[in-house]
C-alpha cells in the first residue's frame, strides 16, 4: 500500500498482486563442492584469458570449445560473436517448447595487467593489479554452468547462447547479431549486472519486458529461497539490444561491484545464486502462470 499526500487529502493506492502458480518441474539446486568445483575452474580460467574490446578471439575460442563439448551447435557470426543452440528433451515439430536465449559479453573494458594474481579472500575475489574482469567473465561462467546443469533436468525446449563481442564500446557485437537468428527467441536472459539480487527490467531509455515477467523472475528467486531478488531499472546492456528486437529481456546480477576499476570485486556465493536463479527460471518457463494486477 502506498500513501501519498495531494492537495491536503490522502490518496491511498492499493497495489494488489495476484499470483497464480502451477509448477510442473522440480529443480535441483547446486549443492556441495562436487558441482561447485567446475564452476570455480571455469571462472578462474576465464579470468586468465585476455580479451579487451575488439580483441576477444581467445575468449571466443574457449567458449566455442566448451559449448561444443556440451553438444551445442556453435557458429561464429560474421562479426565474431559466438552463437550456439541446442534442443533439450522431447522437442519435436509438434512440441517445440520455449526458445530461451542466455547471453553475456566476452570483452573487458581494458586488458588484464600481465602477471596479475587473482586474490581469493573469504568469499571475495579481487585482482592484485588492475581490473578483475568479473564483468563479464562471471556472466559467461554462470551461463556455462547453467547449461552444464541442464543435463540433470527435464527441460523441454531450446537454449540459444550468445557470447557477444564489443559490448563495452556500446553493444556493438549484439547489434550485429542477425535478426533471423533472434526471431524465434521467447525470452532473453543476460548475465551482466553488478550487485547480488537485481533483475534489471528497464533502463532510462526503454522497458525490456513486462511487469509480469519481472514478477516471474522474482518468484523464481523465492523458489530458490532468495526472496530478495527484485526487478529494477538498470543501465544499458545487451538486454537492451534484445528488447529492441521485441524480445522480453532481463539482465541479472552476477555478484560483481566496482567494475571497470582497480577495486572491482566478485562475491563468489552470488555466482552460484545467479546460476540457480537462471536454472529455475528456465525449468519453470511457461509452466508458471503469473497475473499481476495493479488497481
Ligand atoms: Zn558488462
């Protein structure tokens, strides 16, 4: 309930949220060291590959190899973005299932300082010199972990992956992705946001998706025991590009802070939390009916 004073009188605005749920999938959260180790390895490997904007070739080779190992069909588009897709479960002509796009960018705003060390203290990662590069290598590691985990679930649908070039210089890579490749995408999930619990659904210039979709992802947070995931306004990211194609899009927190500076740091548990949020959202997509009414 919001209260506001206007012309000496009080107007009371009631916000009623009706949420209808029908869950069919039961997801399994990542638990224990067994599943966390590969994610740590992936993250540390990615933090050791140079890929400043315009020179992302080594990162592209790394992610293309990983995606191929995970049985994705992988292509490099003319601009050098890594695009991949794979159908899961009993997808057929009659039952296509959802097509969900997961996206992160490969470039870093500046190069890593040669010889720098990754300092891992308690749950926080930092670089001994220069940027850490968690923006957006954390996003790439999260997406690779999500799709690796899909093997253990009963997802019926298609995942498309876009690891883009040159985001830091103004979304140049994502803007070059062919419209045809994006045409069948039902929802885009970008992993490229600071903080720990943000679901970015808009920026100052435009809205990326409906309130209902924001509410859906907040519910997914509740489902994994993290009700503090909240829709919010954020900055410009590749989510804006996908939204410009008419695709409902969000950009979720990856746990980093102070990106683009020598003080950049990454909160490791948040990397796992975001992996779980995206996994939950994929598994329940279209099995959850969300109605939000504001009156
Ligand atoms: Zn970024």
